[in-house]
């Protein structure tokens, strides 16, 4: 998901991995996901961004 300003610069490289990646903040809020996650799950990132992962 490009253009997310909340994502720390240091973490942006993880979005280029060939595995499904979700990047969260310390409170488990979803900051970004990569395209492989979208392809694998069929869920668009715009639906997930800002929501929290269930524990």
C-alpha cells in the first residue's frame, strides 16, 4: 500500500518481501500490508488499514 505516511521509513523494505506481510504499531493497529498479503488473502489493504488485529 503506497502513500501511507504513518509507516516508519525503516519498515518500508519489509513490504517488498515475497511473503505476506502485515506491519502493525505497538497497539496492533494495522499500518500497512504488502501486495502479496492482498493476493494471498484476497483482502484489499484499504479494508484493513487502521483496524486492529484480534488477539
